[in-house]
């Protein structure tokens, strides 16, 4: 038996490498040394906390932008990825300053987290989660 310890990165398919890299730079991501792979159309990005994403820049534009989220058919696949943040309020302030729409939230989910969602220029959904203080702490 094996044990999954963590995840290494998430692949985000985009249509325009430079536009996507510029957007994710606004989120604090920068190209990771030696992680640009033209053979796989993938650019590895990392932030100061060590969170990694790969921009897979071989996407084809689609009229509904995101076929997993914006069509009536519910195709299987990854619909979004979630990142933990220390302050959802800071994310909301940043999004307002940057002119980035909050597409959902903020909303409290259960007793564990408050969340808000945005989209990148290709319509990929990013969820920001702030964990709530433990009850009675």
C-alpha cells in the first residue's frame, strides 16, 4: 500500500501563455527555474510559500470559456482548485484594487472555512479559503 503525502502542483490549461503568466504573477506566482517545458507546453510557477502550479498553454478558446463550468452539460473533470489564505478580506481588497471580479462569495461553508471565487482570463476557477477559528478556541 502507498500513502499520498501531499500534492506537488495543479495543471491549469490556458490559451495564452504570457497573459496567464502575467495574471498569476498578480497572485504572487513567478516562473520556477528549470520548469519551463515547451515539449509539454507547460510553464511551472511557484509562490513564496512553495505552492506550485503548471500553466499548460495548449488550450483552445471555447465560446463558453470553461466547458466544465459554463455549459449545461456536466462533464467530468476538475472544476476548480482551492488555496488557503491567511485573510479572505485581504483577497477581496486585492481583487477590488486589481479589477478582478469575485464570482461567488464570500460565503461560510460549514464550520471550517469562508470562501470566495475568482476566474483567471481563461475562465479557470480559483477558490480562496480562509479557515475559521476552531469553535471555543
